[in-house]
C-alpha cells in the first residue's frame, strides 16, 4: 500500500495517514460535518461535499475500508454560530407556515438529489433509535440522537466541565483551556478567537466564552425533549457532532472534516466537550476545505443573501458534473472563484472525456488489458492523489492520458481511465451504459430535436448546421426514410 498523505489542521503539516485500525483490513473512521437543513445547500456547501466524497474515494483507492458518518443538523443550530439568535430550522418553519419536521424533510430530500446529481455517495440513512455498534457508516439526523447527546453531556458534567443554570447546561471553556486560554486546533486564545464578535449570552453564564450543551426555559422553541434531572429543552449545536461521532464511530476517530470556518469555534468546542467526556483524544486528523468565493473574492454563504445553487446551473443547461470537475480543478485547501463562465470552461473538459468514452469500440472496452504505456499515467495519478489530495494534478493526468490515446491512435486505456474515475467521480462508466441503452446526453437530445424541427420546416441550412454540431460532439448522423439515426462514432484503436 502506497503512503497516503493529507494536511492535518491539528499539526498544520502534511502527514502520512495511519488509521487506528490496521488489521486485518485497514479501516479509516471518517466523520464529516453535514448540512443544516433549513434552506437549499448553496454551491459553496456543495463544494465541501464534493471534497468529502473525493477524500473518501481516495482512501478507498488506497485500499482502506472507510466507515463514514455525516450528520444532518435539524435542531439546535442558531442563526449565529454561537448560542445567539433563533434556531435556523424553526425560523424557516415559521416563515413558511410549516412544522420543523416538514422543513427538514423537504431540504434533506433536496440535499440528497443534489448529491446524486454531483455523483456524491452519501452514507446510508441511520435507523432511528437503533443500537449503534461502532464503527459503522451512517447519515444521521440530530433529532434521532438526543439520548446520545444527553449521555455525553452527563459524562462532561461528571468530570466537572459543565454547570447548570436556569437558562441551560454550559461547558466551562476557561476551566478546560486553563491559564493560557489557547485552543489546540485554532491556536488562538479566547480573546483572539472571539475578537470582533458580538457575544450575546445569558447573564447566568460564568463566562461569555462558555457555550450551551443543553438549552432550558425556552417555552416558544418548537422542538424540545426531556433531560432527566435537568429539565425540558433542546441541545446546543456543537454537542450534536460529538455525540453522533462517538455513537457510530467510537470515542476516537481517524478523520474529521469541515470548512475552514469550523476551526475557531465549532471544532474547538467539539474537541473540548468530547475529550472532557472521554479523557482521551477525539480526532487524530482534522481536514478542512477552503471556501467557494464569488469573482470579487467574497465567501459564498447563505448569510450574504442570494446564493447560487445547483438548480441555477441546470437552468443554464450546464451538466451538474461540470461543477464537480470545477471543484477538482482546485486544491481543496485553496479558495475557488465561482462564475458561470468558469463552470462552462470545466464543462468543456467534461465533454472531452465523455466524448472519448462514448466513441470507444466495444472490443476495446471488453479487452481485459490496456496499452502498456498507460501504466505510467496510473503511477502519476496515484502519486498526485496521495500528495495531499492534489486533484488538479490528478485531473491533468487523466486529460493527458486521453490526449495521448488520440495522439498515438491507441485507445486501449478504458480500464486505466475507469480507475481514475473511481476517484474523480465523473461517472464516465455511465456514458458506457448510455451507449448500450441508446441514451444520449441532454445537449445531444436538444440538438436532435431542433434538427428534426428544422427538417420538418425544410430549413435545410439550419439542419446542416445542427448536423455538423452533433458530429463535432462525436456522433454519426444518418438520414433515412424512417427518420434521423444518430449513433456514437466508433474510433478504431
């Protein structure tokens, strides 16, 4: 097994990945922060989930079994990432005249549709109230895991790091951090961490830095549960991830991912509450992705107002996987500027790969062996992916492989390209299945429909233009008495 290296935010260094479980089959436990389901997930969110999916694929490419857990936050995330403001789910529920459950279910379904369109493989849905036997993969909802959260809060309190007031159960941050007040992940003191932030908090908290584990005495909150011996209320945002991570993966996990914005507050708080509960390390590798920005450099976020979503690309007749390819074209730790033109440019590379696959001879696809020269490209691809998930370099290798196949007039590279796509996730094998079923991509379907209309109107000039456009896309067009016949061009190896 070749060494896989990843940047660890805890050490601020690229390190070789070594899972805790190394036998008989190396298994990586992986927890990723998932969506808060109160609005559609914008493209900045979806970039993060493309990264999560790519990291999982890269680990599997390297021979690891991956136990992946992703949470769905459907309670407790305030309109501020601190404890201030209104619950985001309830704010939408009141605005739309729906129940929180209806809001959550609607946006979970939309999130799953968007992930499917981007070829993001989500963990299986956790069964509510099922007994967890870690490690296992799960897509789990916060509201299905309230007892697990209560259990972790009780552990924290038993070790002296939580206190109860009339407004809630709070984590004692200053006691945890000690005299230096430094955070292990952010490497910021409490004063630095919260500089410039408006810390709204209950008067009965010992410190403005303390965060809520359980919120009490909020009679207008629509979602509440009984905490034995404490009172009726609801969980804070941070405790959700700790409880679900520990429930499904165990008390120490290998990898925890999230956006860079999670470092100073959310992930620092997760470390504090988890390790105060268990007495040992919570996460061994923290891995964070950078933001998607607008062309002016501003982070794309819901709080900024209008934000682009995947449906916007579909309305522009852009294939969703073009956005995935755009994400792969930048390092996950680098900001990525978004524009429609940038996605269209990425779509050209997607079309280039798709058209090559569609034009392969069946015997080339069926051949068990690729050309010997393709092996050097596989080595380069593997090296790029194992070098801190260098997807731009890996994608360049895939494009160079196809270019070399054209240049040498030797197209025996399908199995190598298929291995690449197991990591890149561009669904090239789907193009092979489309050929077998006689299915055409949406763009070709539109051109075919438009050409049929032009022929019916006897607009032969336009008909010839459309024919040329279809043929440039890698298809043969024949006009028969029964109508137009379109098929992929078959290029000999």
